[in-house]
């Protein structure tokens, strides 16, 4: 049964009272804000940026954000009353609201879509949100008073282990419409937690601890225990270590807090079985403690343990000088030049001035190494924000930024949504990376561009860092709009690696290839492993094989939802679509002709890993791609194993190309360079150059001479010469000339429009109509298409694409977007195209 609300407004207390209305942002793709009436007795409670509960439609209740408060009723409909106020202080700040409005306007989406992407799920309440008892809650030990409605909820949730309730069920239980403050109170007391889906349930961080059983605290009892353990030296060693670490007699409360069990079991001088025996015999008590994932312990912040080189000092000083003249500076430094140390110094300067800092990274994989370094410097002032965090962890960081607890945040692209209000510095590391671009769903934003606008609104400085800057970024520095600082040498004694091209076509003709390895690469891997050095191998395709086919009839398994072949994954022994996730078992015979002559074609990271384990059985090989990093902490574990040299060969997709710093890596192999270069996109050569230079930069970073082997069927391609000489400027000059000639960014803005429909003919017809409308408004020269993309069907939708090129001048861009929206609305208004989906992607990557 759905929960509905009937709010009866009290009669006016006085004829001169003020009637307030609130424009709210619903987390829905609505083109306009919706207006609700503020109950008179709540006039003083309404807060811009705070959350309120409203009824939308006949039965649905939602939380939304108050965007404005005024006295003007809506003209087109009668305003419903706000049902309840959740917050007495903003959860979304004024600078955020301003930024979100800009994002909705620039990326041609709705404000509701921006809010839906920005807020963690636990801050978005609806009638179907669910609550569950917090695992840490113990009724007898609760320090908080429990009200009668709270006790009703508590009793209902306690009836069975793991029971959860929707908000609809809570309302029915209490028999009232206004219950959200009761839920908020229970959450603040850590009695319940909230989640949107069963997969999002809260899992607390638990630490196992041990303490001396209370009856051994007395000195005489402890002496007796020592006598009993005299013949058991291993157990006695454990007890002595515990007493050394925990001052039982000096502070009895220290024993109550106990010691982490791992401090005893992980010691090389103590026996884990002896620890467990003492627990079994009642000498030690084992207990669990739930701890925050972001400890509040006031650990002393470390001093900087590095000494700047002359080049780093010069670069830092130049950046500060440039910041006195410009708001945006590019730090163009070769891989391994020591950019991170400069970032740390600039962060400290910003914090000393009382400001906040946002440090953006393109991939979660990078946060593990960077966070460890920054935590040693900034301690508990540092927060971390990325998609692998649970929803509750993201809320914890969100609230930490609001309260001022976290003054520095390291995060991936979604960190631009956090509630900063006093930013002094934004650092966008590896600013060229396409991972900063959000593709689905809306808003389809680029975090680099959003960061620049955020800094502009808050008066902050922005530092962009890269060894291979985006062409658009470098163009801005050459035009004098942004500052440029360069680091041309690696830190310390490290030099740039030697790069060797190996011709795979010649080796295949001579039948000298070992699976997908040339003799040169395989021999060099063996040599480096013999020297106890490490190797990174890069293959920009995951899975075991791109597809399988029947040698007799030519059958190739296809995805039933998308126009692509299914990739074979050996570990799970299944065929999988990398676009929609559809999977099927690996057949033992061809379903078309019955033949068993099924063969894998091509290769991915899983195949490379498998081949290496067969060819080099002594090597410890690990893989880092989307398949091996789905689990929450898998990134950290893979990186830690490689950093600690548990693994000596790391095989990966582009995850291994970005910013990782390993001292013992002396060889990098690029298995198939050609697949990256020959891609139908105007950015293909730029991405290839960036990827080759970045992955090459993982080799020889700490004094060892690094080597890079690039396998290619065409070593004469011009791009390789620029990579070998690490000549970014020459690459830029060639690329910018091509962009100027053919009218691509940075000289034009691009909007890619995609028409989607389950019927192929209707998708084509809708795209043709949209093109006609665009040409009528913008001219034929501004519109390219329509055409079906290379992969023309995804998730059962047939696709058609139209590219719109627009002059970069601001007023022209704004007018052009209005024309694009008008053209899209014409198509949407046609009865036969009601089921078509029209998507606008501004500045596609």
C-alpha cells in the first residue's frame, strides 16, 4: 500500500501574515523547478539548500532541495504544501547551487538530473527509501533517550535479524504523515542507517581486538598466571607483549580498550595459534569494535620528507608567480618529474591561508598511492571521495566538508559535487584524461571544466598537471589566457626510458611470435625478472579474447541486445558483452552447424596473463582491469602487492598508464599499439600519444634505467617518432594544425546528438527530421550526419548520431544551444517519435 499525505493548513492567526512559497529541485528530469507552499507555522524553518519532503504526483513522496523562497504563487497550478522539513541548515551550499545551475545550462540537462547525480543516495529520501538497524547499536548501552515513535520503529526492526522497512511502511506503522524527523533523529543517534537498494546496505568497518580478562587484573592473579604459563613459552611471549603494549596497572581503562588482535598475530616473533589458545582458555577476551572509516584520532601531521630539486623549486615559485597574474596555470612536467611533491607544497600554502583544497584524480586506482602519501602530511584534515565508497561513507565525507572537518579532499570526478564554500586551490592531476568525462547518465559533464567554473565562482586558483596535456589546454596557454610552467627533467638521477619499436608483422611472417609476444619482449621480460626487477604490460582490451568463431561455418556469437560480438572470459568461462553486461555460457559446439572447431580470435588482458603464466611459470603475474577491480578494495590490494613486490609482472588496461609510481619497474611492454592508433575519432592520435608516453613513464622512475618495448605492425608511423623523442611540442603543432583545418576543438565547440529507438526505421526517421530542423536553424555547414555509429545498437536501442559544430564565442554558443533544444522538442512532439530518446552530449570526448 502506498503512503499518501493530506496536509491541512491551520487557519490564519492574523490577516497580515506572510504566505511563503518555495521553489524546489526535485531529483527528476523536469525542465522547470516546482513550487510548493510553506505552511505558515514553518515559515522560520525553511532554509535555502535544505531538504524538504513533498508529495509529487498522486502517491509519490520525495525529498528535494529548496532553491528559492518567495511570496509569488505559481500561475499554472495550485501549490501543494510542503509536508516536512528535514534540515535546519543547508546540505547544499549557495556556491553549489550556482554551479549546479551552470552545469544544467551548459550540459543541456535539467537541474534535477544534476542534483540526482550530485547527492549521495542517503541524502535523497523517498517513499521507497529503506531503513535498518545499525549493526553497532546495542539497546542497553544507548546513551540517548528514545521517544515513543522511535521505540515503535526500533521494536519493528528488531523482530528479525536484518529486517528493513520502507518509508511507506514506517508511515503506516506510526499512523502519521510527518515522520522524517523521527528517522533523522534515529540516524543521528546511530540507531539506524538508510539505503536505497538492498545492494547498498551498510557494512561497518570492524576491528578485532583483545584484552586481558578482568579477573587477571589483580597482581596476585597475574603472578599465578605467569606460573601456569611457565612451561608454555609461546603463550607467555604473547602475554608479555600484550602487557608491554597495554599499561594494565597504570591505567585500567587502557585494558578495557584493549589491543588490536593483528598487533599480536601479525608479529613475526609471536605465534598466532598461541594468541588463539589464550583466547580459548579465557586469558584474553576477543571483541569487535566498529570504527569510523575516517578516524578522528589527532595523529601528528608529518613533516615533508622530501627535498626539492632545483627544478622543482623553480617550478613552484613560477606557479605562485603565475597565480598572482592568472587564475589557471598548467604544470607541464615529464613523467617522474616530481609534480606530486609540488602539489603537496601548494596544498600546505592554501591551508595555511585558511582555504579548502580539492585534488582531482582521473581514476580510483591512483587514489591508493596518493592518499597514503597525503595522509602522512595532512592527517585527519584529508578526506577521500570516490565511487567505490559505500553511500554511507560518501555522506560522511559530504558532512565532513560541510562541517570543516575535511579541509583537503582527494577524489575522482564526482568530488566536484561536494559542498565546498571556501576553496582556495583546485588541482586537476592528469588533466588530459578522458576519465574526467561522464557519459551516462546526465549530466554528461567533464570534471576538469566543472572544476574551472567552480574555482571561478569561489575565487580559487586552478592548477592543471600533465606530462601530455590535452590539445585544448595547451592551446589556452599558447594564447596567453592560462599560465604555463614546465618541468623538463625527471626527479633525481632518473632519466627517461629507452624506447624500442618491434615489428610484429615481420615476426609473424617468420613464425617467431610466442603467442602474442615478440622474441625481443619475451627475452627482455625474462632478463628483468632475473634481475629481480618488475614489469608492466599494457593491452588496451580486457577479457581473454575479443570473440570466438567456428572454423567450419564461420559462426560468431553476438550480443542479443547490442551490435557487437561477445567477448570470451576464461576465468568465468563465459561470453560477455562489454556494453550491456549480457552474458552466456561458453558453448562446447557451434549452435549453427554442430562443429566443435571453436577458436578464440584476438586477445585481451586475461589472455596475456594466462599465456605468461604458462611461458614463465616462475613469474608472479597479476592483472588490473575492470574485471579484477570490481570489488571495493581490489585496487588497493593489487597495487599493494605490486608495490611490495609480491607480484613482479602487472598486466593491465589503461588503468596501468596513469600516474602510478613503482620504484622497481624497469620494463614496460605495449602489446598491441596499432589498435589504439587506428580508431575512428578525431582524438585518436592525441589519445595514442598520451597513452604511449604515460605508460612509458612507469619505467625507470627511481634511478634504474627504464626500457619500453612497443609492438606494432607498422613501426614507420609518424606518431612513434614523437613518442620516442618525447616531443610533445612537435606533436601539438601537428595536431593543432589538423584541428584548425577541419574545424574541431579548440576552434569549434561540438555537440553530439544521439537518437535512440527500439525500432531501427523510426530511429533513422527521427534522426532525419532532427537533422532537417537543425539545418534550418543553424545552417548545413554546422550539421554533420545523421549516421549510424560503428556500434549501431546498444541495449536493444538502435542509434543514429548527428554532430553539431558551433563557434566558441559565448553568445553564439548560448543561442545555438537554444536552437538545438528547439529542434529536439519538435521531434519529441511528433506522435510517432514519442518513444524515441534524444541525448545531447556537449564537448564529447
